[in-house]
C-alpha cells in the first residue's frame, strides 16, 4: 500500500500513513490566517492534494531556499539577523498541488500556483501553533525523515 500524508489543522499535526497505519506523526505549523484557498489570503488550503515535486534531496539540514532554489546559505542566527523579514524556507520542499477543481485547483484557488509547500523552518519557530503564511512548516530533522518516505504523487489530505 502506498504512503499518504494527512494534515490536521486543528491538531497541528502531520501523519504519514502506510498500509492504513500511522507510521510517523509530527507537530507542524500551518497558517496564522487560518484555512482558506484564495490566492493572496495567506491561508492554508484544505482538501485533497498530492506532492507535485520533492525539492532539495542533496541539500544540508538548514539549507536556505528562495524561489525553490538553494541559495548556498545554511540558516544561522547571524543570517536571520541579516535578513529579519525573510520567510525562511529551509532544508527540503514538498510542493503541493490541489486535486479538487474550483476548490484548490485552478483559477484563484490553485494550491500549486500559490506556492504552498511542506517545508522546513528555523528550529526556534514553535510547532503546534499556527504561524505560517499558508504553507505547512516542519522541524528540519522531521522533514528530512518524512522526505525519505515520500515521492512525487504521494497523496496529501489537509483537513480542519
């Protein structure tokens, strides 16, 4: 049975399910603005998705990404002080694509065109509490572990 991911907004958790059993469970941080699918909302989209791309497999823990490309930097407190306004996307990126036309796919509600990811964040950021700009943030070590268990096409369900 292939793996699938289930994300609970209310519990702020991500579960990797293999053969109908929860294989791994992680705390996450979803959008501070809550749930919603509209472009520009800053919300985490709900519904059925899949992993469109797995990015960063050979990058070090804490690698910094801008526009889905590694910058060559590795996150540090000094780098954070240098760029205080940056929304840190670190370590790996699982780029999501919606499957529900008119809800999270197409037009002004398209998850992929909104650049919604599962990605790493500074380990100083709290998990279990909504803080992101729409993406699903994870601790870097957790994301590395999850990344090794999934591939493009892995189903992802995001529910309240």
